[in-house]
């Protein structure tokens, strides 16, 4: 049992702007290039938590409101995400979108 997880973001997986923030206006989805390892593409609603959640990738978790109000300074601070990394999680991913990768790599195959 874990308690007091901090919620960073709740969103829709189908939204094309789900990884866009105030500082990073790039249109990109929350799913990284190539999908999450051992999970795939996020198509449903998602919740982004701080830290880790124990168990397998697709485990169902139950969240509930805390019984006692949190009063610490860390708990009460406003969360402002500046950047969400959507580079590939396989190998050394460095591109945030497939358009960025195509622009850098250029044409890889000659069309017959």
C-alpha cells in the first residue's frame, strides 16, 4: 500500500495535443515513438503520477482521496509541467515526433 501519490496530469490518449505544455507547444501525443516498452500505444484515458507504481505494466490501480488533508509545503505546491519527453524508449531515442525524425534523416529509400 502506498499513499500520497502526486498527480501530474490526467488526459485522453486519443488527444493529439496530450503531451503539449505551456512551454512546449509541439503537437504530440503522450505515447513515445514506437510505443511504451511491454505496453504499446496509449489509446484510453491516462493518469500521470510522480514516482513509481508497483506491479506489471497493465495492473489496475485504485486511487482514492486521502482521509487526512495534506498540509506540507511540497504537497500544496502547484504543478507546472514544462516538458513531456516522447522520444523512443527503445535504445537511444532523440526525436520527439516522427516529423522531426523524418526532417533530420531525410529520404532513406529511393522510390523506384
